């Protein structure tokens, strides 16, 4: 999971407080949502590691751990694009407040 480099010009314009085009705003919104997805994935991963789930008699295989990580990533992306926890929206509003 990463923030695409194509969003860098929009982020730079927001940082410099210059006039942003509608495309720049859309790119910035996408970058903010990607950042929220990244943070949400980290949160889900930390919650999974801290859970009191018992291992049972068999240790989790590498494949199962990989699948759980991929599932967490997909959940995080869906949460961010579907409204999420609101961090991406707040970040976008803060960055565009003076633009």
C-alpha cells in the first residue's frame, strides 16, 4: 500500500498555498484517502497482533498470515474510500483551507 507519486504536484500546491485546479484537488483528495488507508491498515495490523486470539494446537502458517495482512489491507482501502474514519477528509480540508 502506497501513496502514488502522481499526487505529489497536488500535495506541493496545497503546501505552497497556490491556486489549485479541480484536477489538483481531486489528486489531493485521492492522496489523503490513500494516506488514511495506510494509517488504517497499520491500525488493523496492530490490533490483530495485540488480540488475545489463541493459536490453537497449530501455529498459523506463513500463507495464513499473508492472507490476513492482505485482507486487512483491502478492508483499510474500502474503509478509506467509503468515508472511513474521517482522517482523510479532515486532512484534505486542512490542506485546502488556504488554497
